[in-house]
C-alpha cells in the first residue's frame, strides 16, 4: 500500500485536471471506470456501469486516499493529465505499481479549459439573458450568490446534453421538441447552448397545455431574439410533428405522460432523448407479487420500487427499439431529491441485446403483474413482440 501511495504522489500534482481509473480487477466490479474532473477546489466523480453513470463530489484532501484505495482493491490502471504530461500508473498482478510519464502532444484544449474553469459550459461573465430573468445572473452576468446551486444544476443538465451533441457530425441541423415545457427556463437555456455555443442550426418547439404559459414563453422568445424557438399549445398524447424530429426533451412529464413522450420519440426515430420522469404512480397501483412480497409490504418501499421499476422498464424498452440508454442521477432544478434522467441515443443495437432487453422487461412484468403504458403503446403499434425480436 505504501508503494502505491508513493507512486500516486509521484503521478499527481495540483495542476492535474482529469483522472481516469480503468481496467477493473474483477469483471463483477461495480463500475467499469471512474472519470474524475477537477472543479474548483474539489473533484467531480463519474462512475460508469455498463448502462448507467453515477455522480458524486469529493473534497481535495480526500482524493489521494480515494485513489490509493481504488487502485489497491478495484482497478489496475490510472491515467492523469495536466497541461504538459500524462501520468500512467499500472498495477501488476502481484499488486506492484509502475509509473510512467509522457509529454502531452494532443491535449484537448476545450476539455482542459472546461475543467480548469469549474467544468462549466455556461460561463459566468457571459451575459445570458434567460439566466438574468431567472434570477441566476445579475445584469452584469455574475452568478447571484444564493443561486449558485441552481447555476451548477443548469450547467449539469447542459453537460449531459453536450456529451451526446458533441458526437454529432459537423453541419448537423436539429429539430427539437420539448414536451411539457412549463415556464421553459431550460428550453431557453438549451436553445442558447445549441445556437450560441455549438453554432447548430436549430428549430425548436415547446409544448404545454396552458395558453397563458405559451403566450408568455413566445413573448420571451421574441424578447431574446430566439427566432427559431416557438411555443404551442399541445398534448403529449396526440401531438403530430410537422417535421422530422431529431431531439426530444421531456422534463417532469407526470406519470404516463413520460411514456407518451418516449413513445412519440421512438415513433419519430428521434436521434436523442433526454427525459426526467416525474410522479411514477402507474406501476405502484398495479404491483402484486408473491415471492417478492417484501417489496410491496411497506408503502414507502413499494412506492420507491415501483418508481425504479418504471424507469428501468422504460430504459429497456428504448434499448429494444434500437437506442443506447443510460439512466443517470440528476438533481432536479425545482426539488431537492435526486432524480433519474434517461438519456438515449439512436444506435446500432444488436438483435441479441434487443431480445435480452425485452426479455428482462417481460420477466419484471410477470414477477410483479405489470402492464406499463409504454409497453402497451409499443405492442399495439407492433413495434415490439415478446420473444420475437
């Protein structure tokens, strides 16, 4: 262990902005890799499973201890970067560390810049009018002290979107629909990010059922000069898009409204889906089980189990329809509890994986006597069939 700590101290300095722990010692390890980014005086951890990403923060004075323990028990390789060098620590089968250092020849400048500036895509000091109207920025573009957490949360949402958008080929144009947009704070921020930061040609529509909300949002879009952003009164259940849809955003669509939004996204073969579900009541009212009755015995446990099952089933059904899916931890802008964000990208999913994903849904439905809305919608349209993919 002392050898490992010595190697880490040799392969670490305060200028390091990114660290990756990889090569798990055993296949059953909880996380395939951990990506660590410097954010101000602390560090942000992204822990990757095969299908999910879990996030947490770590104080600077805890980092070396965390790294040494992780390399001692879980991982065989450490890569770290500063502005000049990449530091590599490899752990032998006998647990002996070796360290090498090589000059960085292709340092990704944007990554360095983002990490050295708290990893924020929306930068303080830039006048972003929607953030001013939200009370997050002053008129000079400075973060209001009491709104620091909200500023971080908004940036986190943009980063989640950016992870997929940056993979799009140059010259891409995007048609975007935001279902259940409400007051549209994030709709405006997303439009700003896509057009002003990524320089993407965008046509974006926000949908809501409240006429006064739509009128207010259209007036704000005109005020900001967001000419390709408009708002319409529309229902998620039966909305008919008049153009090919590339990206679907659905934040806080209550209960089965999320299922209708995801169904429309699948039907339109949208490239990207970003969904934060809300109020997953449907399966809670359906759940019955014999062997697993412990999970339905207590009301609060049943409620949480139903919520988790709801989103796990949604994720698998998206996989069965040809999407690469991640279920990620996301801190809601309006509430304190941590929520799940479903991020899905249209991809080449093998027929074997599609069948496996659907079988896992079937097993859960049988075990808990469930008939989820998204499954019924897809089955009715014959987009999925049990054991036939």
